[in-house]
C-alpha cells in the first residue's frame, strides 16, 4: 500500500500543473514519500511537518467516512509517522488532502 501511494503520488504530481492549488495543498504528502525529508522536517518541527501531523490526525478522526485510510494509517504508523494536532491547517485543506489520499488509495493515479 505504501509503495502504491508513493508511486501514485508522483503520478498525481505529473498529471497536473505544478502551480495549481491542488499541488500546493498536497505538499505535506511529500513527506510521506520521502522518509528522510520527513525526519529532517520533524527534527526542525517545521510548518510542513506540523501540517502533515494535522492531516494524519484528521484522517484518523474521519475513518468512518474514509475506511480505506485505516490500513494506510497503520502502514504509516509502522514507519514512525505519527499524528498530532497542531491546529495550524485549515479544515478545508485537510478535507481536500484527505480526499486526495483516498483517491490515491483507490488507485485513481495508478498507471
């Protein structure tokens, strides 16, 4: 599941304009596909890291609406990605990011 996510996320990026809102909004997901980058940002406690933590927390809270996320979050937890609420992300951004992750997990960008 993790490998499929990583490859599909890259396919998503390649499929749309790099200046679009969707690409900018999906930036926290870049930490998932690059564990070394995640660790570096975690150490710095960067805004990008905090946004990813907010997203992981939001996804965990919305498993009833997005059941595919349960196994994915377990996979991330096994790789030491941890959710935590920093409350720096807008709810509409979190919702869009969650929809994107769900689409990726449903193989919308798998080719």
